[in-house]
């Protein structure tokens, strides 16, 4: 054991003895554990980090929809339908960028786009 571990454990023990943990919210109630069984084990930490950073399910769902529309645009042969799909994609992209801008994430960067695509590919989104 190193010094920092011993010092930390000592401070926690003293705080417990002094009753500093007696007024914590949720005291005596069961913890709310997340069910991460649907997420592959090697991606769970990344998922938790994204969630803790404020990356919500709504953004993930919106991104999936945008990717589906992009696939439809690539396969579409009717110019009018293609234009309608492009308009729909632009609306969703605008909404997505607005959500990300509120969080201070710049989505127009090519570096971000490359990294973002790698994350979505890895997470199979």
C-alpha cells in the first residue's frame, strides 16, 4: 500500500466516525444501478463517460436517424424524393448541432467528425 491510499482510508474512517456521512441524500435507500447488460463489456466505460459528460440518448437517437436518412439519400433515385430527404436531414442536423452547441461541443470541426465517426462505428450506432 502506498502513502496516498493509507491517508485516504484514514480520512474516510475519521469522517465516518465524526458522523459526516449521516446526512447524505439517499441514506438508507437502495442504490439505483444502471442496467448495462445490453452494452458490450468493452464499451461500457466509454458509454458511462459519454453519459456522465451529458451525451444524452436523444442525441444518440437523432444521430441514428440522420445516418438512416443518409443511407436513404445514397440509395434514392427519384430527385424529388431525394430533395425531400435532404431537407429532412438538414433539419435533423441543425437540431443536432444546436443540442451539441448548448453543451459547448463544436461539431463543425473535421477532426471532430472523423473522431465522431470512429466512435459511432465502434459503438455500432
